[in-house]
C-alpha cells in the first residue's frame, strides 16, 4: 500500500526522513528556526533505541557526529546559520578524514546572530567548503517539504557512497512551513552499505586497526590523500549534478533560483505568463556540484538570466562563472530575513526585459 | 483553482490551528496545500499570522502577499489584514472583536459574529472554527464535507470529545454567511 500523505513542517519531515534513511545517531543543539527538527529527533530516536543527544554546544554536536560516523553509524546534526558557523571546524575534520555524515542548515539571516527569519546568505559558506583547508561538501537545496524529506533521505546514501559530509541547505521558510509529504520506505539496516574503513567491532573481527583521522604530518602523503579526494570530487561533479528546469526553451529570460526563492520565482513566472511574457526557471538542486555545464549550454543558446536570491548575491557568482560572459546575468535579491514577493520579482524581470 | 488566504488575530485565538486545519482539510480533499506561520519573537497577546494556500495545481510562493481572502480575528490585526487583500478580494472579519470599519472600498467585506456564535455553542474558543466555516462557504475552496473524519485524524484520541462542538462551530459559521 502506498504511504499516506501527511501534513508536516519541513523541520519535522527532515527528521522523519533521516530516521527512515537509517540515521542511527543524532546530535543537536537548539536554535530557531530549526528547533522542531531537534525536538522531533528527541521524541522519536529514543523510542527506536537509537541515539539522541542534546549536546552542550554546536561544536560538541558536530564532533559527536564525527565520532559516531567514524564507527560507521549513519549520523546527523542540524542547526541554523550561526550554529553552522560553529560547526565548520568539525565539518573540515570530517572532510579531511573522509567521514560520511549529514548536516542540516535551516538557514536564518545574518551576518552574526542576525535574525531568525529565512535567508539564503549561507551559499558561499556551504559551497566553498566553509571551514579551513581544501575541500567541498555536497550541498542539496530543497524547495518544499516533500523535497526536504526526499533530499535528506538521499543525503545519507550520497554521504556513504562518496565518503563525504552532505549538507542540506534549507531556510526558515522551508523549515517552518507545512505541506503534504509522502515518505520513502524505512531502510532495512542490513541493506546499508558495508564500511570496511570504520573503527570499532575489532573484537569480533580481529582485523587490523583502522585509523579515521584528518591528521597527516607527511606533506607528500597528505597531498596524495587530498588528490584522491579531489578525484572523487571530479566524479561527483560528473555524475551527481541535480537541477530542475521549466519553460527554458520558450523563455525570453530565465530566472535562476534555488530553494525558497525558486518558489517565489515560479509565482513570478506564472504571473508573467498571464501578461504574455515568457519567463523560464532554472533551479539548481545540487548547489555543489553546481549545474554549470547546463547553464553554459543555455547561455550558448543566447539565453539571458536573472538570478533571484534571499541574499546580496552569492549564487549569482556561480552563474556568472558558468555563463562565462556569453550572455547577460542580472541579479535581484532581498536580505536580512526579508522574503521577496512574486510581484517584486516580476517587476524586476520586466525591468530587465524592458517590458 | 488557487485560494490564497491570510489569517491574523491575537496569540491564543487559534489562528495557527485554523490555518493548519484548513490546509489539512484541503489536503484530505485532494488539493495541494501550504501553510506558513509568521514565526518570530512573538509573545502572548501579540499578533499571530499565517499564510495558507490551497490549490488544484503546484503552489508557487508559500508567502501570501496578494490574498484572495483575508481573515481578521481581532481589532489590532485589521490594518495589516487590509493591506494583504488583493483588489476584489474578500475580507472576513470577526465582528465581535473588530469594531472599526475597513477603509478600503475595492474589496468585499463579510462580517461574522464568531465569538457570539462560539459562545452559543459553549465556548468562545471555538470562534476560530466558526470563522473556518465562514471561509469555506465564502470561498468554496475547501468544502469541509467530511470534517468529522478529518478532525479524528488531526487530533489525538484524548481530544476527540471536543469534535462535536468543533463541527457545530463550523456549521454555524457556514450558516452565518
């Protein structure tokens, strides 16, 4: 029988999807607007005889994730922007030690403590590594409660497959809103991939010691280790790009937006159609790897772009890199927790087109 | 069909519950739905607000800025509510608590004595359900025909004793407009 459609907050849907994906350990620390996620895990993980710990800080939570994931357990933490900043050291360590894990950022406005309203100001931090050293994290950006669930479920598989931390970049709008959601099936724990690199259980197997660490004091060895990781990144960039596009062939102008701002852009596109103006939508779902190749193809066809973000302009830099000067790229953004309206975006599109 | 509704009242009036039950009922009637509460540093007695959309197709922005219908549960919310309604849209006011007259003349105004009708049923707390009945009748977007079954799956068993009164409140709201 098909799963029943449930009405849930984005935050809760992420929690339920993580549980179904086989998340064995969750470590969190409260912060608005993601508290319902931590609360959901508190309510359900212990009932399932899994691990839930409210850590004493964000730094502690990410290091607990590092520890649990090093033993091979599917592990997750979540927070919102300032809390994610605190986790960056631990994320860098997890990347350096090739430890798969899932980190959820239900972003709020910044910089600093900023405010608690939705924002997309964490794009740079998410897609450029965020912490110290040479690395990237996989970044997935949901646009709805359904997608928040689907991408969280997928994130655990991607993390294990590529041995990388995967970041879910949502925002307060996605986290707080309620929509219908149908969940994927609960994963059978025995179906999860084997992790021969993990620590623990040596008493059963008598295998040689596994070291899970980012530390290597031999420059040539560390370089080789980093190079191997970047070979995996190249594979990821080839095979794991995700995006959605709508009406790009007919469009006079393509709106480029992810997550919440793609929903607002969709409204502007619908309103434009009623006025006889053809707009398209290009929505990156994986922000890293960025769908640069497809954007370049569209630019080569002479398509022009209007990037819409809830920031002062961050993803627009990736769009400009992809387009590489072949077509004009405009930008419209609001920040500080202000959510742009469909009317504003439509007005900006009309201004760009001179219509 | 897409019905975008903006709801406001003071904290404790059941604005959030009204919004959630509206979209939950819509979902059970096969519609796409979204509910977005304006979360913030709210305090008791402050204004509670929610954007709710029900549609027969994919929903774009969850944020309602040009509402087809707006619900005003108390006097303090009237100003922000009047701004939220689109030209030709409908403003449904709880006439027991909203005493001022709306200033706009390009919208339709429907008055419902929510508190009075709710008290006649047994408790002013049902004012939000009276309002939901009115919203259903005025917009036709969510029919609330099988409301009892919806309430049974929405509320935990311990709250089921309140279901008959909720149903009465919705019916009273439907009849009031």
